[in-house]
C-alpha cells in the first residue's frame, strides 16, 4: 500500500537533485525530493577543503539563474568565489542551504530503501516506513555509492584503511554513523595516501598541516597541476584560440562544457572511453605550494598488496620492476569513484535487470531517460552519455533544463491523472535548510 503519490520523485538532494527540483517547481510540476541537502559535501569531504572548480562553475541551477554562488557570497560578505579565488567547503555548504531557502525547494530528509516498477510507474519504499507511488523518477545520487578502492587494499580492516570520502565526519573508518574522522585525527601518525588527484593531494596537504607524517604513493611519474587561471582581459585572438571554460581553458574544455548533445551523438565505444579517461587526476594550482617540498611523493609506485602487521599496515609496492615495502599507521585510498549500476543499492533486482547499460553506466537517451521508460539518471551516472561535464556541478544547468522539458512534456500527456503537490505540512520529514 502507498500512502501518497507524485508526478515526479527525485532521489538525491545534492546539486543535481536540488537543481532539477527548482526547475520543476517553476513549471508547477508536482514532485517529491528525498535526501539530505548537500549530504556528500557536508559529510564526505575533508574539513578545510576548498573547491577545485572556479566559483562561476559551481552554481546550482534555478530557472532564472537568479541564485548563483557569486550572489550568495556578495550578499553575505564572503570575499571568495571571484576569478581565481577558491571557495571554502564551508561557504559552499552554506550556499546550498541558501539556495534551498531562496528557491523554496521542498526536501524530505529520508532516504529510499527500494525502487521498484509498478505498471507504467514506480513504487519507492522509504526509510521512514512510508511508500510512495510515482509516474516518473529521477535518480540523482551523485558519487555516494561509487567509491573505488583498489583490490590490493580491500582486505584491510576498516580502522586501518579508509576511502578519502571518509575524511570529514559522518561515516568514519569503522563505518559507524556519527564518528568524526577529520584531518586533525592523524596528527603524529604515519599516513600513506594512495592516488595523485585532487582528493589525494588535498587530503595529504591537510593532514600534513595538522601534524601527520604523510607520504603519497602515485603510479605516474609526475603530478598534473592545473595552471593558474588565464587573465579575463586577454586579447580577443587569445580568447578565441583558448576560451575560458568552467572545466579548464582551451577548445577541448569548451567543447566538453558546451557540447553534451554532440558528445551523445558519438559512437558508444568512443563515449565510454572519453567518459572514463578524460579530465584525469590533477591538482589545483593553489594546492601546489602546499605539497611540493613538504609532502613526499613516491612516483612510479604501484600498490601490489597490503597486510596488517601489528597495529600498522605493510604495503608492498612495485617500482621499476623491483619490490619495495613501506609501513603506515593509516592508509587513505584517494582513488576516486567508478560509476556502476550494480552498486546503487535501492534498485530492485527486476528493475536493474531491465536497464540497458553501456559498460557499467546506464544507457540514456538525449533526455537522460534510461531504457526503462520514465526513469532518468543525472550527474556522474550520465557521464558516458553526455561527457565529463556530467561529473561536475557545472553540468547541473544543462541537465536540469533538459530533464525538466522532458518531464513537463510527459506530465502534459498524462494530465488526466492529477499530480501530487510537493508536501508542505509534513514537518516531521520536511527539511528546507
């Protein structure tokens, strides 16, 4: 039995889920949005972090582009977010709260346990014991379920090896909700960070600055550092040759940002290759001085195996065909995320079996619709269909506008059945800040 119904249900209240909800509300389309606003940003990113993306590339999307990060910072007296001025994580989380308040997006702070098909629609079982029927569903789970840990580390106990998304609080190394695991936790300890991207470099810098003895293990022979932002007042010919984009500077970056539909038209194999290989590991320009000469980086080292010895971890590394062993009190796997439909826990087995995939990504139409009608995937899960811009907040504007147009068209065709209004009286489950 279901206690309520909705025209559209959105699963996930991160930048993509909030943006889609804002656009739906503007069109008067009934929706329900389940999740904790900005949960991943609040609980799975390190305290003291700065955003790698420029402020103008980090906006949540509303239909009238009225509630940008720049406006929030200006209204609240924050001297950040301008060109070449990084945005602290805490400010960005405040911006997310402000966006919800300004757009009056309705968020129900509960999570979905199971999503199943029911005729032409769906049924969602919620953690609060409720069930909801929906005509259309948008899955906007971000990266939460896609943390990647190399096989060599998976046998280690959770108290000795954590994914970098645990270095914040919320879910700690033991997996216990509410445990605080912050960079200051590692003061005086020997820490090895696996990886050479932004997450690895920034976690290493923060831990070092809090008194940890940190080493970075990198497979490559160098770290790729993003360059200083190009001046905005460059000559016109330079701007045309290397346009400034939200992902980076250059024609390749501009195409990735402005050509998601062109990307969708590429052959499947090409799209999948580009989605998994483009915009690889790199570090922000403002992080370089905090790493070089301060944190040791073991270049060209590949982690082969790991075992527990006493209270430490012994890592076996391969370098230039030779074996090397190092020890640490704590290993941080800053090895990113890999989208995999099978790792979304709330997808019912029958529903999952009905979904056509491209690699481990869902196969999507030009409107973000999956092979199961009325089911949509946005954010990182859409990267194989629309390109690397879907992995960044920058892609929220295109996504929200595209998905909303399709949902609105579907809603008009099924107008004979009244759509549910967003809940406004269930104060026990509604969160708007």
